[in-house]
């Protein structure tokens, strides 16, 4: 995106109507209009032909012929979008996916929470740091994590920085996919990008048209979080209007009738590979909460890819620190697998928050006590597994 193009040829935005939860408060910022215009005239970050390719691969997954590993940071950092960072992250994704492929005997589709995972829905708008009340950190697309009012201010210029950071990452993913395709043509296993399509100002201004069809130009596989998937929300209207494969997070409060309504809006033609549903119920709730949802979706004729996110329903505070117990994650992932198998569905894989380095944010494996959490606790938002903990979880899931 060159500066000149950004200013001289403002596009005509397509914007979804409807209420939008969890949005930044920045419409009166002096740089708001200019930042939106910059995005409107910027090229799409993904190729629409790739979106069809990914959808076809997801259709293979939905039919039981492959599994999916979708993982990465809870919140990506602008500071970790250089080529070396991306290569380190994709190397971890491939190493873990290769283990799953060896363990299941089936190909593994590799999807990162990467190349745009810069916006976070939060439980509370404010937080207290050292006795000072500050706006909560909402991801680098919206504000900074520093504990000052200045850093926490919502700044629309960050949308342009997010676009540029995503462009760097996605270019590297494209190169990586081409290298893999040249080495092993056939099953198109990625790595593909995905993120929570949370900030409507950003996402809607990256909607583009190709061959008369709209597509979301910010990522390959956008998902909607558990807090933003209401049937007539701007978020659902946004994803209903674009041709990308799309995903939804489903928490324990998901109502089967409401889910059917959303699935009908997102997947009216029952297109194989269009819809991925990610259960994030909590280890204690998945066995009761998931079966009615599986039945509702299937009875309505959809054939989604079913994934388990065992992270977001199992966050706890231990000695004031946000963490997750690996044992809970194993419990939820394996229970989810059993529920899906009993319902005659393919347990298609896992959606995980994983760091590319040896962090100490979740309890389990070598992180064997609360006192160890402080050693390398570097996440910008939720606690991530390190690669060893992830491998342990994957082995348990494969065995279950
Ligand atoms: O990543 C997901 C959410 O942003 C996160 O779980 C919310 O965390 P919070 O409850 O600390 O706001
Ligand atoms: C916010 C997230 O998840 P959920 O919407 O499931 O809470 C996330 O994946 O980081
Ligand atoms: Mn998270």
C-alpha cells in the first residue's frame, strides 16, 4: 500500500449494518477518516483463488479425509511480524502438524492465528494497573499494552499499521505455501492465515469484489468470537456477505436455535468447506452443551468442520495470574472428540493458543508450579501453551 495510492484514490466502502459489540472508541479521532480511506484504497491481502482452494481443502476435512491444526498467539504483536518471526512460528506449526499427521495417518491442514490476529474482545473495558484505572488492552490494531493512558488510547492509525504488518506476514505465508506446494503437490495443506474479524472499521474496509463476488481481503479464514456472533450483528452480516471460508466460536451459552439462524445466514447453500464451528465450552460443560448444537446444525443440512478450542473455556486465575491447566485442556479436547464421534461427526482437529517459544504461561509439563509462571510469561493477552505442552496435548487427543 503506497502512501500516494492511499490518499489519491479513496474507494467506496461496503459496510454491514447491525449492532457491533466490542468496537474501538475512535470515530472522533482526527485521523479516523484518513485511516479508513487508506484501507479502502489498499489492495486485498489475500488472493480470491486461494480462498476457493482453502474451501475445497476444508471440504475434504469435513468429509473426514484430513484434520486441521489451527494455532498461534492469542494476540499477535506488531513487533513480531518480521520474516524470522513468521518462519519460527510456521516451523512450530509444521512440526506439531507433522506429529498429528504421523499419529493419525491423515494429512493435516495448517492454519495460523497469524497475519492479522491483532484485535481482542475483552470481558471488561477497564483494568487496574498499579492502582491506576486504564482502558483495557484490545490488541495492537486498537491500542498499546503499555500501562499508560497515552498507550491505551484507541488510535485508528493502528489500522494502517495492522494492514502493513499483516501484509508482511501474509507475504511470507504465501512464499511458504508455494515452497510446500512445489515439494509436495496434491493436498493443499497451507499454512493459511486466520483471525478474529472483530473490528468492523478495519474488516469491512478490506472487503473487495472479484468475479462479481465479495471476499474479505484481510485474511483467508476469518472467525467470529463467542461475543460477536449474534444473528443480526454487523459481524455476522459481514461474514455472510463474503465468499471466504468462515468460522464461529461456540461457547457454553450457545443457543441451538440461534446457532441454526446464524448458520443459515452464513451457509445458505450448505457449501462444503464454507463453515467451521469451534467449540470452546469448558472441560466441565462440553459433554452436555455440545450434542444439541451438533444435532441442530446437522438437522439443518450443514456439514461443518468441527474443531475443539479447549483454551477459552478453561482460563483460571492462580495467585492473581491468568493461566490454564494442561489437564483441563486435555479433558476438554478429548471429551469434545468423544461427543463428536458419538454423534457420528468427524472430530476434525484443534484450535489452540500456542507460542513459538518456551513460554511459561500455562501449568503442566515442565511448568510444574505456580511459581514458575513468572519465568517467561510474555503473552499480550491470554496464556499460551509452549510447543512441548502442545505436543503433549496433541498426543493425548490422538490417543483418546
Ligand atoms: O482471547 C480472548 C479474549 O480476548 C480473552 O479471553 C478475554 O480475556 P479477559 O477476560 O481478560 O478480557
Ligand atoms: C477471544 C477469543 O476467543 P473466544 O471468542 O472464543 O472467547 C480468542 O480466540 O482469542
Ligand atoms: Mn485468547
